[in-house]
C-alpha cells in the first residue's frame, strides 16, 4: 500500500483546493514557513483517524483542535470542505474521504484498514499507531530525543511500536487487582464492625453478671416492697406495682417539700396579720378625723362669685384712680358731674378706694376657705385609700394563711403542731423512696437472668460473625495478593513480549544511528531495557556515558529520527510502505543532512515510498539529485506557496526523470543496403 494523492479544500489553512500527487518512489515537498507543508501530513492523518494527534493536548479557553480543522480565516468562503486521500494497492486505487457535513463512509475506511494492517497481528487501534510510526513529525522527533526520562522513553517506545494483546491482559489484571483491593477493603470494614460487635457483647455480659445479686437480697427487697405498696403481688409482677408506688411516693415527697419550704412564709403571714389589723384600725380612725374636719368647714362659694368680687374691686380701684388723675372740672366731679368741693372730692375718692380694698379682702378670704376645703377633701381621700389598702392587705394575708392551712390539712398535718411534723414526714418519705428504688433495682435483677441468656446468645452469634468476617478478610487479602501478582505477571509478560519485538527494533535503531552519524566521536549507541514490572529504557555511548549531557540539540534530533525510522521499519503488522518525514532536519547541520539523504535513498531502494517535507530549497535540490530514480514517475518535487490572491496553493509540480546512463557511449552504426 502506497499513497496516491491528497486532495483537500477548506481544510486547515487551505481555502482553495489543493491536490498533491505522490510519486511511487519519493516526493519532496518544499516551501517556506506557513505555506501548508505540514498540512499535507495532517490531511493524511485526519483522513485515516478523524483527528490530528499533535494537537490533542492543546487547549485554549474552551477551544480545541476540533474548532480549527476546517477553514476559519477571512475572505471568501471555500467552495467545499473535504479531505480526500488515495491509496494504491498494486494497481487498485482505494479512496477515503471526510467532509465537514456529510456522513463519513466507515465501510471505505474498513477496507483500507484491512489492506494497510495484517488482521491477525495488528493492535486494537491500528490506524492511530500506524500514523504515529509512519508520519514522523518534527514534534515527535523532538519528543523522542534524549531529554525524556528513562521510564517515559520506554513508555513512548511501547506506544510507538503499538499495543499487543498483552496490554489487554494487563488492563484486565489491573481491573482485577482494583476489584480485589475494593473487596479486601469492604471485608476489612466488615471485620472491624464484627470485632466491635463481639467486644460490645462481651462487655454486656460482664455488666449483667456484675449487676445480678443474691437470692436472699431479692427476697428481702420483695418483702419490703410488699410492705411499702400494701400489696401481696408476687415477684414477677412486683416491678410494675413498685414503679407506680414510687411515682405516688415521689409526688407526696414533692408536695411535702413544698409545704416545708412554704412554712416560713406561712408563719411570716400570721405574724404580720396583727400588725396589718392595727394598720386598718389606725387608717379608719384617720379617715373619721378627716371627714369631721371636712364637715366643720363651711361650704365654699362658687368660683363665679369670687370672680365677680375681684372684678368689681378692680373696676372701682381703676375708677377712683381715674378720678384722682382728672380732678374736678369747673367744680364738678368728672365721674358723676355733681358739684363738689375739693375736700369732698378727695374724701369720695378715698372712700371708693377703701371700698375696693374691702371687696378685694373679701375675695381673698373666700379663696382661702376654698383652698382649706380642697385640702381637707384631698386628705380625706388619702385616708380612705390607706384604709382600703390596709383592708386589702389583711384580706390577702388571711386568704394566704387559709390556703396554706387547707393544704396542710389535706396532706394530713395540723397547723397547730408546727413545722416539725412536716419535716419529719419529708425525711421519712425520702428514706422510703430511696429504699424502694434500691429494692426495685434488686428485684429487676431477676430479669437479668433472661437478659444474660440473650446476651450470651448474642455474644456467640457475634463471635461466629467475627470468625466468618475474619475468614472472608483472609480470603480477600489472599485474593488481593494473587490479583496483584497476576497484574504484575501480566505486566511482566507484556514487557517480555515487547522485549521480543524490541529485539528487532533496537538493532535496527543502532544501525540507523551509525548511518546518520549524529556524533563524530561515538558512532554507536547502546540501548538497555531494565526493570521487572516498571520498565526503563537507558541510552548510553562510549564507556557508559549518558548522551543526554554530551549531545547537542541537533545530535539529539538525529538520534530521535533514528529511533522513529527503526520503529517504522519494524512494524511487522503494517503493509503501508509509506514514510512521511515532516521537516526532519531542523537544527541538523548540512553534513548530517547528507547522511539523512543517504538513509532515505536506501529506504527508497528497499521499496519504501518517502514523502519528505523541507523548508530549504537547496536541501530539496540535494534530495532530488541523491534519491534514486530508475524510471519516470518514481520521483516528484512539489513547491507550495501563495497565489496571486494570497491563498495557499501548489506553485509547482515536477516529475523527476532518471539521469542518462550512457551519455558518452557511441551507438554502433548499422550497415546500409
């Protein structure tokens, strides 16, 4: 199987249609940066796998490579969005095509997969592994340089070669180990729970045995409870009767304690009752005196009469003052116009003023009488309030004393006997309650025999459960150990299987390293795989020197290229004879580029189809001259760039021809006639 062509439109950076036809031997694609050389390799991988592996881990915000598979630039929209790749199987052309909208034809891809890969030997995901091994990108060369750790280098080597059936068994072993670990953890939880349950059952038995008392003590307790309760109930029913009796005794004790605590208030109320009665008598006497004082006072005139006297006194005083100010007019009084002498006028004015003063004095006297009566009325009201308050206090004290005496008599106590009877009864009830509770506890130990039997049975069941849980835990631990051993064995077997495949890869890698000659001093490189379960791939040159610290970046890339080429050449299940080299000479000097050309030429001679993408036109010229061509159509040179519209396009496609083999040989002349 070989590549026939790549036809794409609206894919990645190609807005316009691009078709590249590949020669059967080699095709050199050259062009400056950004003209879509790597997109040709991307198109082959996308047609086969539906994605581009070098961008799988790239994310920006919420965007991935899937958002940029098809054309997203400015300018006119592409005429179509598709990628089509053709393969030659002998003279038969097989085509796989992916479009942006149309459904993908899985049947056509299935046919190509069967032609590209051996059905009996291929891994579970053959196309992804085939693209990893056949499309040798600049990014892969850098990744497979000497900068990787030994474990990562081995993992990458294993992934590049492709998974084997052992990988499936390794995954199954891992799942079994995981399940066995979860089973062991669950069994451990069950075992711990059973252990706690058994311990609790043992403690319960110890507690019950410690609580059980002797039969004599039980008999004495029953006899006392029968006395306290006044009942001849047998032992098996005494517990309920005793509980009811204890409730009654406790209520009596509470009531008696309340009487004892209220006795001080009762005595205080009785002592204060005499004083309150005297206060009532004194208040009544004061009220009677205040009432007599009020009755002895004359009835006060109304406020209107007092106001009239005051106004008349003010008017007369004002009139007299006006007459004195005006004086006689032509021997006549200015107020009454009567003829008067000056002496008579003066005496009249003085008499008016005296009369005004008399009226004012009468008004003041009446006001003082009203004030005295109001004061007497207020005093009478105050005395009445004090009398009523004293009577109320006496009544309240009498009610409190009567209620407390009623409670005493209801409880069977006499108020005349004093507080001693109440305190004695309270002490007796407390002692009885304490004794009854203790006796009830003793009687209830009869039930503990049955409880002890149940506890023993429960303890036996817990022990049985504990033993079973212990056995299951042991089985689970053994299963986990065996599952882990199985997983390790599967990993070890997978490693051994891979080692057998590496026996073909590593010698070839060494041979390619020699041919590429990345370092002038060390022409050989040694590859060592170590580790039992976890594997490591160690590289060394010379006297066990680590090339990671002595090789330059270009020498590292040449080593990585030798590795990838050896992997491709070692794929026993691949029928694809094509190798795509995407810019394999970055950071590689011209001298080693010549070595690379020699290696590629040998690959072409051995029947490989090579597609080499380069940036340098001089290197493209060198490859076209150096790679062998025995017939037209075996070699092609493609130049990519931009057209007049600025779109990426195919600028030149040259079919290379072989050099003349006998340019200086004179052909023999044929005889004429």
